[in-house]
């Protein structure tokens, strides 16, 4: 299986093609084709995991299994594609297959009467194929293919209900924002191609980077460029704004793509090309580097934003951004294995939380994700409550849940590799995470149920399955086939909250198990195999970077105890706040500083205004005309921002730059073209014989040149 | 065999063709001049073919003749249409494509 890992993406591509072209003719929209393929992938990736575990190792390292084919060659440049399967890749294959498996099961009922059921499963299949392809890719070029294909699927799934303009805007925003980062990625890949002696090979590049075969300055530049791709894909500050908007897609898709797998592609790239980043960012030298700064800022910033969201999916989205910040920060402080382990655990518990939210909206709150319409659901939805709680404890990092082990390892590395700011940010993040998740738990599962409060003015005509648009957040209900299945109880908009059926509960339970206990894979004490996950994924890059530079930090009580204490403090603070019956806005109403902070956070630090108002507003028109002027726009935008408010600035920049400079430039180039054309049009006499004369004159000149020079 | 004579003859024919194409105003004559140019090239091909004692040039010139026939068919059709529309085949009058 290790040799032929390409079978996994091939299976999913097969499923994608079958569903896309024949899905409408197949019974049940062909979802079972995708389900069968992804089940096969799960089985095969498990086999691959077992095979890798039993592969013989030399000094604790196993030889990666490589299977390369030459795509084309030109002179001495060979462009290769193929698979490079090592423990890291196998772990990723397993995670992707597992989450995708759960999402397939979950989606069957969740999207049962959706008008684009078939396309949804086709997109899921293509996405899974792309991700399975990307994580085993041996070359940066192959990785880029998978990377972009995932971006496409993300776009398709966010815009699944594109009739609603908000959804299609969100899809575009996600696509274009990640694409912004991808420019850097592409440049980085090209630089590395030349730096590594005309090779796209990742293992070769890492090898050269760590052995000093590539100049430090070159590595720094390429690491920064690649990092732009990481920032875009993994939603790091300041390009994180797309991820919360991406929640417009169906919840299971959010769970798979925007929580567990695609968004960690950036982290995967970071970990995969770790040699380049390690040397480029001089991680061994200690002291804050670009990755550690961005990761740390992201952790705290996103966690703060999670407090003011009223939409449960948005809270989870900001939580994802924050956790991705942990991973990026972890990689940047030398916690290679820790960050990858956090990727691993986070995939399980965040997919669980998202699907829990999906279950709640499906059966508990009439397709709404507003927490104001939930409350008290623990009585109605026991299974969802139980599994959500597991995810909650895992995310908060309470031992023995999985999140504790991974988060703690990152914090230990930050502290003992002397990244003070990163450690502080990570600790604050632990506190904030516990606090905002407690807020979610309280608002969703405790207190009184508020479902019918906003609902009393609603006509009670159950037969028409009417759906009021103003409070239906998830477009799911709006586009569902009206008057469809009688037994599909959730379409009755007036029922009490109730538990979802087993198609939805089963994946929750399936995800809750690893979310609870996968931490033992990185067990830091004796008794059972110690740090098994680390030994499983260890590769040459890890050995040469982290281990060689003695940056591998063992478990420390001095980090674990305070971080757990902080998490508990977060939970306690949040509980005290809510049990004190202050409500969400009590404090905000009473204290002016709290009000300012609230509105500051509510407006997401005004970053969206900055991006959409200033940058996008000014770029939108001229981008088609001249990419060069983007530069001018941004600079002018920043200059103007100093003096004026963000929203007003956007307009001013638009007026000045677009109307003044750009239009002037465009008009200038237009008239220059016209004058040039005036000269050239003399030649266009319309007379055949003039053309023939010019033509023959040209031939004569060529003949003359041949006679003289050859 | 004397290659030179053939080449000189074909060059002479080619120049006649160029003169015809550039200087005549009658469209039919222009077309005929084009034919002259094509045939001078054919003559070159055959001369070299015989000189080097292989058959490729012959085959090639046969193709060229076939293409020239097709080309003149199209050309004459155009001339005919121009004549129908304008009652004249003076090629210097047809300058609608002036930029």
C-alpha cells in the first residue's frame, strides 16, 4: 500500500467522475458511490499506517517509500510527479480519509432533500482526492496541483447555495483571499526550483537546505514567499478574514474543509518543507521569527473575536483560526512533532464540534446557527450534547482529552526554546479558548430553550412547510425540496428540538472516540509506548533540524500545570459570568470601555473594512487594466488611512486613485495607442498590391539576410 | 545536366510574376501572375529533383499544382463576385479594407 498510495486519490477521482456524470441517474443520487470509495480509502490508509508502523527502521528512522514518474523532461531538467510516503503522509492520509468518511455519512441525511445533492457529493469526492493527492506528493509541483484543486472545491462548496448572494460573495472572497497568498506560494516554489538545482523534489530541497546547499538569503526569501501561501490557506492573520465567511457553505463541508483538513494544508506545507523554513526563519537561533509572530498574533486575535459571535459556526470558525495559529506558531518554535500532532487531534475534535453544530441546527434550532435560538438543548439532544462536550474538553485542553497533549507540547517548546512572546500568546490563548467555548456550551446546552421565542409571530401552517427567510440562517431549508419527504421531521418548522437520527449521531460518536483518546498516541510518560506519534512521523528533516539542534523538549509539568490551570480559570470565569445571570451584553451595557471593546471586536478589528473597503474597493476596477497599479493603490490606501476613518478612506482612495491616477494613465495609454495607430494606419491602405509589395519586400530582406549571413 | 539555366529561367519567371502582381490593375492578370510565380517555384523543385536524382521534388510539385488549381478557383470566384458588384475588375478600386 505504501508503494501504491496513488490508489487512494484515484479511487476518489473515480467516485467524483461517476457521481458527477451519472449521479442523477443512480439511486439516491449516487452518494453511496462516494461513501464506498471513501470507505475503501479509510481501509487502505489504515493498512498503510500498519505497514508503515512495521517497516524496519534504522536509528529510529524509516526509509520513505517513493514512487516517481517523469512527467516530461527538457534537456537535463526532469519534471517529476509522484508519491513520497512517510509517516507524516500516512498520518495525513488517515486523517483525511477518516474525517471525509464521517462527513460522507453525516451529509447523507443532513443534505437529504437538497437540490444539489449530487453535486455536493461530487465536490466532496474531488476535494478528498485532491487532499489525498497533495499529502503524498513528492514534488512541490504536484503539491501545488492538489492545493489549487482543493481551493476550487472549497469555492464550490462554500457557494453551494449560490442563489443567496451572500454565499456566492463568501465563496469568491475565500477563493480570492487564498489566491492572494498563493501568489507567494508560486513564487516560493519557483525560487526553490532554481535554488535546488532545477528540481521540484521536496525531500531533495529539504536535504539541500539543511546541509547548507542553498544560500541562507535565498532560503529566507523563499520561506517568506511560501509563508504567504500558508497564511492564505491556513487563514492566518491578516488573511484570515475568509474563513469565518466560508461558513456559508453546508456544515459538513465546513467540518471537512474549513476545520479539519483543507485549512491545515498550509500547516502541512510548512511541516513538509520544514528544512526550508527551519533554515530560512533561522528557527534554531531562537528569538521571534515571522512565523512565530504571525501565529501568536493569530491565536489571540481570533480567540478574542470568537467572544462576540452569535453564530455558533462563526465561533467555531474563529476557534479554528486560533488553533491554526497554534500550529503555525508551534512549527515556528521548533515543535514540529507537536504542531503536527495538534493538526491531528484538532482535525478530530474540530470536525466533531462542527458536526455537532450541524446536528443542532438540523434538529434543534430549525436550520439556524444563531445561539440566541438555542439553549437548554442538553435535555433534548443527549447524544449531540455528550459528543459536543468531548469536543469541548478536547479543544480546551483538559487532560486526558486529546487537545491537552498536543497543545501542551507546543507550549513547552515555545517556553523552553525561548520564544517568550509565543509562549505568552499561547497561554493567553488557552485561557481565552476555554472561556469562549464555555460561552458556547452555556448558550447552546444550558439555560432555557429560546427556540420559540423569536417564533411566535409565525404562521402555523405545517402543510406548506413554509420557511421564514428572516431567521433562517442556513440556506439549507430554503432550497430544500418543498413538500418533500413526510417522515423527514426537521422540515416541520414548528417541532420542538429533538435528537437527530443515527445517520448524524453515528459520525459524531465515531469522531468523539479519537477526540477523547488519541492523546495516548503522544503519551509523554512511561507505561505505554512513549511519544509513539513522534516516532511514527519522524523523518530525516525532523532529525536534522529539531533533533540535531537539540530543540526537542520533553514533557514538562511546569508548562502543563499552568496551562491546564489557565484553561480551568477560563472556564470558571466564563461560568461565573453566565451563572451570575449577567447575560451576554450586561457588562457591555454598563461599562463604556467594555462597550468600545465589544464594538471593536464585533467589527473584527475593522479588518474587513480595511480589506473590502480600502484594498478591494480600490483594486476592483483597475485590476483588469494594470496589475502594476495595485501597488500604488495599496500604498496610497495606507497613506490615506492614517488621516481618515477606514470606511471613508476606501471611497477616497477609490476616487483619487481610480478616477485620477488610473483613469489618467488609462486615458494616456489610450491616446498614445491612438497616435501610434495613426502612424501605422498609413500602411493599411486596403490595396492588395501594397500588401503584396510589403510582403515581397520582407521576403527579399530575409533572402538578403540569408545570403549575407548564412 | 546544367542546373544553372533552369534556375535562371525560374528566377526570370518569378520576377515576371512579381511585376505582374504589383503592376497590373486587372485582377485576372494579377491572378495569372501569381500562377507564374507558383510555376517558377515548381520548376525550381523539379530542377533540383532531377539534379539530385530523387523523386520527392516531383511529388511535391504535383501537390503544388493541385493547390494552385484550387487557389485559382477561389481567386476567380472572388474576381467574379467583384465584377458582379462593381462591373469592373480593377483591383486598385477595391480598397474597403483601408484602416
